[in-house]
């Protein structure tokens, strides 16, 4: 019988021992601490150091050895055993440097397949830290110790290192301790693990594994060794394409050759590659020179080929094909309460007696008085095996929950898709029929955690557009349904949706459109419904189930559906008996005459949620902050090695956009701030200071006040003001860009803070959509012949703020109130003059000064003054005045799609009005705007 020395005492080694036992070998285990599971499988055990040669047991009669953990590899235990004439299934000390020396690994990869590396620097000097920071941006830096640290040494800026001071201190500490550090670019994407047996010249790849490193559900909390892992029956992973697989395998093959060339030693044993699938290809996170833990449990539990045969072939250098069962595996780690914190429960007894239908792998536990007790680390790996991930997961969790003791485990290992994509794959399409609430519908869906995308009504929905679509919403519109609306494109789209069982709901105009298309009829509006209207639920079977029988909704229609198509039934009627909502017989098509997206509709969000979650069965939870990695990769892919010029107004959109671009390309970003003389009090100073504090090295501010104000002289029309400001901005921006190009080289890209609603406001989503207003810099890239990079183009204003908070941008820059690009010019009704600007700026400054310390101020979306051309009679002292009136406007909103009037305490308003009228020369009357949005807009012009 083959005699094997197994070195190590964790769950990984327990998995190796189990595979060896199935191969009917005699196991001699050498452990630093007795593992009860390994001990039961072993003929003989010895306890002692695994990193000291003098503690290695007598090798007489041993046919070969297997080393499980990394520490013995780092000190050359494999070399010692081999020198005693015993083959070892583990690399030599020199070959193991692929794991034990991060600099060694990066240099090898750089020599053989550099595209698999992130940007990196191996250094012995803190001076190089600044150089690397300038190259890629401090936000993108990962600091790694060169040697082994048990998975605890890698620190990511922003996640582990919260400031540059912390970064420098940590790098300094590592240099003192090790003399060398590795600086790397942070990789963004999805991870996977590829392990392979190696005979020194050939690799035999094992099933891919995904592990869950975070301590708590939802991939939250600190990193751990791992809280669980999974593999699939086809031995791949859903998000790893064949191209990705071949790329990773190619990197592993090349690395095997590189190790031999660099170290002079062939690599025999287990090569473990941890990879990141990024937008620019598969990259190496790190290599290990042994099995992963828990990955060993996944792959060895389904190993069909004899482990003994594999080891003998590795020794002989003729590794053959290795077979695995076509089974899924899910491993759930049971850990002590408090893990991985400092208050972890230790020495707690575990009752494993009823966890009998899964394989249990003992990790950091010990045996005393016939009881298994915890230490301070991961305790038991519970491995479920089945025909599907769901089945394997069920087995694993059924048994994990039967383990009694002061322990816990994550509840979401293997839940849903086997890997969350960087961005959600599930989508709802919002078809825009020209309604002003289209973006509000989209925004509400995202608020409910479902990613929404807007398409024009005339769009033909091909297979690509319908990929991963689970629902469609037809928006409202400002017109009557015509034959053109229900023409060929609409009819074909409806058939495609029906064939794919994609659920559809029409809102207002969309409600009418669906009814007419399927054979119903409309009555022209002689009795319109506008504003809040009472409805009555008459069929609570679906969509409105669980809601009160009568409630108020927001209506805005004149036409009405007076006859439903066959196989459709009314769900809701309005107060006068009109059809307010319907569903078809198989509950795939719905219509609502009212607007659930508007806050004036009671239970509107609930109705949308029922459609999305209950009817369409959306499972994903879309969050804007989860898109940061995707955005950064988009910028990298778009820009390549080019330089980017960005206009920074100081508003939240341009600030977050600039920050993201800088994260992606580092010092190749150049920011320009144009002071147009139309800004609020102290605005220029605030913006310049903030960008300097955020570390933007290439940032310039231009004072162009006189040029803008002179160009606006005598102009009254708001749209003309916008266009003049746009032209002047382009002229000045281009002038400065030319200066920068002469100094730093050519710019190919312009970075802009364009957000999703800008598509309606500047160019409209489709031909049915009305343009509300033009944007002052929308023509800039065409004028300057620059390509555009827009990191925020798919986000709404409040989503941009959430991204900003996640990026640790200074809070005051994220919470700044929105400010229009044309600035104070469009808050002056009438001609813009220096005097009018001074009056308005002073009034606005007083308003902010009065309210910014009030408790209600954080709830304000925008607060500002509007200067009217109206002159009113007033009294100042004993004199009669004939001066202008100013309007105070304060609104509350979440997303600017709708807004309600703020109702601050009366005494605060009186104080602001009194101070403005008394302190601002030229103002003798102050009024307060009480208009919500809708029907008004937030800005006056």
C-alpha cells in the first residue's frame, strides 16, 4: 500500500486526506495542531512544527509527501523532503516564490504575458509611491507586502486605507519590515479561481470555483479567508466565457514556463490562479503554489480520478487527463460567533451529530474530552454536492443549520446567479411616447432596485435590445392615439414581447395605446380628468391586490378607454365609472390610466413594485454605487492612453465625473474651471479649494467674467442667454485647451458630467419627446473636434450623489445644491447687467446665510432668488422707493423629476425677506414661490 506523508492541519488538508483515503493509500499526517478529521483518516499522526526541518517526522517507508499550506513551502520543506529521497507533491522553495514573493510573480508575468498584469511597481523607496500615485491616481492604488501575510496584508486605498496619510504610513511600515513593497493598480471586475495539477511541463485544470470572501451576507463586511464557495456541474462559471477560460489557461501555461526560466526549478504540485475578469481582459490577482481553501473542498469532493494515480504521474512527469464528476458543489463555512472580529467566541463546543448528509471538513477546531471545540477562526466547511447549484446549496445549508453551538454562517452562498455581474443583467424597458414623466418612470424603477432603460416609441425591439428584459413600460404622451402609433413597428414589438412572455404595462397614453391595439376603443375627451382623482378597486386579483378599495391617484388625460378588448378585464374604475386600470386574461398585459410614478398617487410605488417584483419577477437589486467599477472600466476602455480635458463647474455632476475619470486614468486628466462672472457668492474660491484638496494636480481656473457679461448685454430671452453663454464658454474653453495642448500634448477626449435626463432636455429621447431646454455646453465636443467620455450618462442626479458618497468625495461637494450651467443669468428676468448681477448675488447670499444653519436645510433640494423686472412701490425710512422685487424659491426633491414647495418656519422666511429688503440696494419687495413641480419647473427660466 502506498504510504503518503501529508503536511498540514486545516480543512484544505482534510479535503486532501479524504481524496487520498478514497484512493486507498496509507496516510501519515504531520500537523502543528491535531485535526480530528484528518486523524480519523490517518494510519499515524505526529504533532510538531511544519516549518522546521528537524520537526519533520522520519521519512522511512514514505512513498511521497504532499504539503498543504504555504508556510512550509516558503522555508523550503519541499526541498528538504526531496533531498531525503522522497518525492514531494509541492514546488521547491524557489518555484514557490510565485506565491511567496509578489514581486517575483509580477516580474514573471510582465516578462511572459504583460497584458495579464495590472500596472504595478516593485520598490524599496517611498519616493516611488508618489510617482506611482501620479501615474494612476491615489484612488487606484493597492499596497501589497512582498511576502506571506496569511491573506491579511493587501490594503486597498479607499477601502482599507482611508487617506493618503494612512497609505504612506502603511507603505512605510512594510518597507521597514520587509524592505520592499509591491504597488499595484486596483482591478475592477468579477473574480474566479482556476486550479491545476502540474507535472512541471503540463497542467491539468480543475473545475473553476467562485469563493465568497466577505464576512457577511450581501458581500459586506471585512475580508476573510473565505466564507464559502461553489462550483457548477459543467465545471465553468456563468460569467466566465470560453474566451476568458482560454485566456486564464494561457496565463497559467505561460507562468509555468516563466517559473522555470526565472527560478531554474520546475513547478510540480498545484498551481492556483486567482483572476479578475475586467473590461480589458482577464488579469492576474495573484498566484498560489498550493490548493485554495475552501476551493480544495469543492474540486476534490468531485474528483473521479484516483488522487494516488495523479500524484504518481506528477512525480513521473507524465500527468494524464484528470476526470471530475459533473456535479455542483457548494461549501458553507461555519464560523464562531464574532468572527472575524476581536470578540470572537473561542473554546465553544460543537454538536455535529445530526449534520450527516453533507461532507464536513474540519478547519480550525480541536478535540477535548470527545468534544469538538472552536478556536478563533473558521471552524467547519460544510460541503453539499448535487446535480445543480441549488441542490448542492440545499444540502449544504440543511447540514450547516444542524450544527449546534455558538456559531454562524453566511446565508447567501450560491444564491441566485453564480456571480453578480458588475452591472445588472435584468432590465425593464421604458418606451417613451413623449410624456414629460418618462424619466420619472425610469427613476422610480431604479429607486425600486430595477435597472430601467428608456427607448423611443419608434424603436424596433430586436433580440439584442430584448436581451435580459423582463418587463416593458409604455409611457404617457401628450396626444391622442393614432393609426401611426399602432402601426407596423408597435404591432411587431408587441408580438415579440408576447412570444418571449415579457410583461407589459401601459401608463396613461400607453394604457390607451394597448387597449386600442388589442381591439378596444377610445372616447374623445369631453370630460377630462386632471389632478388628484379618486379610484375604486373592483378586481383585487393582481397589480392592485392588497391595496385599499378607494384611494387618490394623479390623472392627466382627456381621452378615455370606453371599451376593453376581448379577454381583458377592468381592475380599477375612477369615480365616474371610467376604466382606470385593466389586465388581460393571462396577466401579461396591463394598463393604468393614472400615473403611479407621481408622488401624488397614493400607493403609486407599491403598484410599480408589484408589477416589477411580483408580475415580472425581477430578482436583482440594482444600486448606482455598484456601477463604479463598470464606469471606471468604461473610461479606461474608451480613453485608452489618451489625455482627457474636463470642464469642472463645481456642481455634483461635473465633480463626480472628473473624480471617476481621474480614478481611471490618473494624471492624464486636465481640469478647467471657467468663472463666467455669473456665479454665486464665493463660488469660485470654494470650487478651486475643493479640487486642490482632492489632489487634482492638473487643474486651472480662468476668470472670464467680463467676456461673458459683455456678451449678454441687452439680452432678455432665456434661450438666447443660454446660447450666448454656450458659445462664449466654447470659445474660452477652446482657447485654454489650446494653451494646455501646447504645454502637455494633444487632447483626444472631453470629459463631461452629462446625466441621463439630459438626453430629454437637450436632444430628446425620440421624435415624440419635447425639448424642454438647451444645455450650455452640449455642442462643446463637436466644436472642438473632441471625442466624448461621459461617466454618468446613465445615472440620475440622486444616483450621482450616491456614487459620489461611495467615492469619498468631500461631502460638501456632493451635497451642494444643483446650479444651472448658465448660472445667475437665467435667474434674472430681463437683461443681464453688472448691477443686476450684484443685486441678485447679494440677495441670494443673504438667503443662504439665513437658512444654511437651520435644521430643515439638508432637506432642501434647491434654494435661490429670482430677480424680477417688476418695479414696486415701497417705503424706506421717510422716503418712497420704486425698486425691483425678488422671488425666493425653495423646493424639496429626491431627483428633480418632481419637487414640492418647502415650507420653512414663518419666522425664517420673514427674517430672510427683511434682510434682503433692508440690506440689498435696489430691492424693496420679497415674495415666496409656492409652485410645485409639476405643474411648474424648479427654475423659472
